[in-house]
C-alpha cells in the first residue's frame, strides 16, 4: 500500500492544487495530513483527491470549527494528535509537532509521521521509520515536497514541485 504524506500546507492553495494532482497521478491509496491546514478552503481543494484523507490538527489550525465542518462535508477524518492507524499490517503514529512523538510512542509503532518543522526528516530508529516530507507551502518552485510511503517496504520517496 502506498500512501501520500503532506504537512504544513498553510492555506497555500496553488501548492495544494499541485499536491492533489501529484497524489492523484501517483495513485496513492490514502493520504495523511500531519497538520497546519490553516483554513477550511484548503480542505475544499484537498477534496479533489482520489484517495481518502486522514490527519491531525496542527498548532496553526485555529479555525477548528470551520475545519471540522469542512472535514465532515468531505468525509475526511481529522483529530487532535496523536492519531494511531493500522494499515497494511503496519502500526502508524501521526502527530504534528515532533515533541508529541515521545509521549505517544509505543514499541509496536512501525512508522511515525510528523510535520511542524518544515524540513525533511527521514530516519530509522531500529525497526521504526520516522518521516516528515518537509516544506510544501513555500514559494520556491522545486523546493516544495510531499511524501509517498510504501507501507510494505517502508521506503519513502519525495515528490518535489
């Protein structure tokens, strides 16, 4: 199973439109947003995904009622971190801020996804993969990226735009 990973979109709608196209072209089966969506209209653009979206709220997701209403309207599942998922035989922990990892981390987590720092993180901690695809809301073409993660092989890939 290949999933898309995106973080810190910060209402940059032009980039979010590109992200939707990248994930749809890649044929990801699910998309995880690790927070800082910022405004409900970002979720309206993400509604163009051909895959279900789940995720967590970030520290800049202050329009919570509007975000929750948009998430419900589009069938997205967004919660306060941490979010635990079980897909393709893998246990996945999703948080926004990497400081939220340690309090929620359990030995059975195979994958940890986070955002907040706007920088790429791809680390292995024993059997566990820790992944943040980095910046996607910037204004520098070619430096924006989202991630694709194969849950079977635990191989991560960046999709730059």
